[in-house]
């Protein structure tokens, strides 16, 4: 680990292996900027950068990336769930600020305990709040935009606060341009009995029972034209195919898992095998760092 100096704003800057910050557990080194406030973020954005959330949708090259990698930390990874008295009503709660760097799974469990309903459909998504908002992550039981009141967005030009109505959001898309950073949000939730929220979480979680529990970046491909990508890969006879230490999960063919020590090259080789054997064109669900052109 190398601690780098030279940040005027006091941001901690280190050269680190990104594998540590992805759910797949692969990815080479980059200069990581841990930013705790807007001044540090503004400085980090002065050079080419990428924004890293929970790393749950990423396949990062073994060589790492040349850009700065921004990770929200400190107060930008903290939450204030106290109802805002001026904005809340007996039925509806508008919370204080929740940092974009807050891990979503823990937040969802905390909201359940507090009897606050609206985001429980996103249970099981291993994202950070900022990444989940940026993609409007969700399931058939609910998505991030079901529970947002205000979104704070930082760009190299400055910081602004918007409401969902200001954005052209839709299915798995917030309408927020790439590179604009979701720094904090305020949530808008309904008061409900904790048991009721828990029951809805259990219901949504049940749909995941076939998914592998190993290191993975989630689904590899989008379902082409409503057909299940997993079914197409399975029908091509590819379940259980292994390259190096990456495997097409026997439980669910649309998941590639890291058996331990897999490289990004192993994962790309498996993706190439799938593309060669499945004749229907399928769009990748993962985001690749650095970006690669079409195979
Ligand atoms: C086991 C598993 C299950 C999953 N299930 C689902 C599911 O049911 N539904 C679903 O929608 N997704 C699912 N995913 C995919 C993934 O969790 C989502 O795509 C999630 O939104 C990624 O968020 P992240 O914070 O991990 O972002 P990252 O993977 O770190 O980054 C993804 C993109 O978001 C951008 N980003 C990250 N943080 C910010 C920020 N603060 N501001 C602006 N941009 C940012 C990054 O620059 C990058 O472009 C699953 C993944 C796994 C591993």
C-alpha cells in the first residue's frame, strides 16, 4: 500500500488494488481518493476520474485503471435517519441526509427496524446508496426512486440538489450523467409496522434463493427481448464452464463467480465463450473498467 501525498484539501489518497473494493474480487491498482466533503471531491475531480460505489456491478482489468478512483468516505458515508420535522407528516417521513457511500444492505435493515417503508424491494442488492441511486437499482418489488426526496449531485462545475421530478429517470436509469457524483440523498418513506416491512423484505429476498453466494458482480447479461439470459446460457450447455478460477455458476448460468484468485482475464475469457456459444446477441450487464469496445 502506498500513501500518496499532494492533496491540498486533505483527502486521503492511496494506490490500492481495486479487487478489495469489488464484489467479484478482481481488479488491479489505481489511485484511490477517499473524499469526505465537497472540497475534497472538487479537488479529486480536477483530473480524469471514475466513481466507485460498492463495486457490485464492475469488472475491473487486472492492470487497474489510469484515472483517479473516487470513493465516498467519512460524513459522505454516514446517515441521519431522523425525520425532518418541517417536511414529515404523521404518515410520511423525510429523513436527514444519507451519504452516497452508505452500504445499501445495512440501510435497508435499519429502515425496517425503524418501521420505515419504501425501499425494502431493493433488499439483497450489495451496492452503496450512491451507486444504487445512479443506476436506479431495483427488483420487481421496488427500486431506489420509490424512496427518494432529494438527491445531491456533485459535478466538476459545482454541487446541486434536485428532486426525482427534475430527472428523466426510468428503468435502471436515474438520468444522472456518468461522472456526476451522487453525494447524499434524503429519503421519503412511509411509516409502517416493522413486521410488515420485514415480510415484504422476506418476499423480495425469496426470489434470490437460486443465486450463488460466492464472489460475483451479479448478472452478466441483460435479458435479450424479455428472454432469460440465464436460460440461453444454460441451453448452450455452459453451466459449470470454468476458465482459470472463474466459473459459470452451476446454480444460475447468468452469474460468473470467482472461485478464489480469479483474474479479470479469466472473466473476459468466460464472457467470450458465452458470446461464441449463445447465438442471440446479449448486452453486458456489468460495467467494464477500462471501457472496452464491443467484442
Ligand atoms: C449478488 C448481486 C446481486 C445483485 N442484484 C441486483 C438487483 O437485484 N437489482 C439491481 O438493479 N442490481 C443488482 N446487482 C447489481 C448492482 O448491485 C447494482 O447495479 C448497483 O446499483 C451497483 O451499485 P454500486 O454502488 O455497487 O456501484 P459500482 O458497481 O461501484 O459502480 C457502478 C456504476 O455506478 C457508478 N457509481 C457508483 N457510485 C456512484 C455515486 N456515488 N455517484 C454516481 N455514480 C456512482 C460507478 O461510477 C459505475 O458507473 C447485483 C449485484 C450483485 C453482486
